C-alpha cells in the first residue's frame, strides 16, 4: 500500500450464490481524506463497507486497510479503524460515561488514558453534566455526536461512518460535519456513506456505486462539471437512473 493511502482495494468482489453484490471494484483512499461512498439501496455499498471493515470475507480480490490485509488480517483491520452506524452505535441502557468506557476497552485503549480522554470528550461535547445519564434519554443529535466521539476515541487511522446523520435536523447535521472536519485535522481519514446529497459536497472525493460497480469516482466539482449538473443530487440521479436493481 502506498504510504499516503489508507485504503487500497483491488478487484473487491462479493457473491451470494449466483448474485454478485459487489463486482470487482478498485479504488484508493488517501490519508486525511473525506471519502464519500454513495449508492442507491441495493447498490452494494454496505456489503463493500463490511468487507473493508474486516467483517465479511471477499469472494475475490481484496484490500489493504490501515496497513492490514482484510483477508489475512481482519482482526488487525478492526483494531485500526473506527465504525459508526445509524442503526447501532451505542448501548441505550448504559450511561454516557459507561458507553465510553465500554468502547475504550473494546478498542484496547490503555487504562491510564481512558479517564483523561473521557473528561476531554465530555467537555468538548458539552455534556459533562450528563455523564451519568442513560444514553436513551439524550436527544438524537447528542447521541450522534457521542457515537462519533466513541468511534474515534482510540484515534484510529480511519473511521467508517454508515449513514451517520440519518434522522437528525439540519443544524445537528452541520454540527456533526464540523466534528468530522476536526477529526480530519487530527489525521483521521473518514469513509462515509450518506443519503443526503448536500453532504456529498463536503467530501474531498465521491464514489457512486451502481449495481455493485463504481459508476463514477471524482471530486464533487469535477463530477458536476462532467455531468453538466449544478448539484450532486443531479449527478447522482443521472448516474443511478440506469440501475437495474434495488432493495
């Protein structure tokens, strides 16, 4: 893997019986980049992300993620990445502080570093006074920001965000993206899927998957120029409208 790339995927493929969910995709993600991974439901983006996270073994091809081979070193991949999903990121019945401690242990943060880092995170988020509150009692926007902070608590080389801002209001989404920019400034690479095309504008580069393949990959500005579009929403529609499958 090139020194400036955190992901190098070559011919990455996943089949389920006769169905090819991800079809020989190849791409790289540079260190400190915000990489948008877009696609309609059924396009294969979640399956591809699971392989990159070391959670699913590819049928063909492979990838190096954070210096580890996803086929032969999946546990190494998991130790060097962060992950946040819209569907599950925090334990609702645990307190804010308990969630942080739990995930710090999972990510193998040194015991002596957990308490001071926790204090820093709670104060940065402005929820120090809520440290003993059950997560289920927090507003959704606070939960999202806490989940992101937990996902990067161990300062991973790359964090995977699977539709992280789903369901939150525009103000909370903007605040969340400010946190992403702060993480990038600390050297963390961000790999994000989103249904919000305005968020694609915030990415350094965007990949759009169609029927298991990469239909386009470039900067938002270049994609808009290439497709004669004013917005990424238009670009996405023009690329994805030829899709033959969906969920």
